[in-house]
C-alpha cells in the first residue's frame, strides 16, 4: 500500500495569471502552490 506524499520537496515550474504552479520532486505531481499553504481557521467565527 502506498503512503500519501507530503510534497515537502517542490520546485516552481510556471506562473500564469498570478497563479504559481509547482511540481513535487518526490511524486512528480503538478499543482497550484496555494494548495500547499495551510489555511488558518478562525475558531471564534460562528
């Protein structure tokens, strides 16, 4: 069974319309850089 890649080693390969695209050097997947950044969750929001 394969484990999920954590995408710790990446390189930026392109920028288009203000969006950065990166490639994971471990699994070779290409995705938007903002998908890697953790999203802050505000616990006080209801």
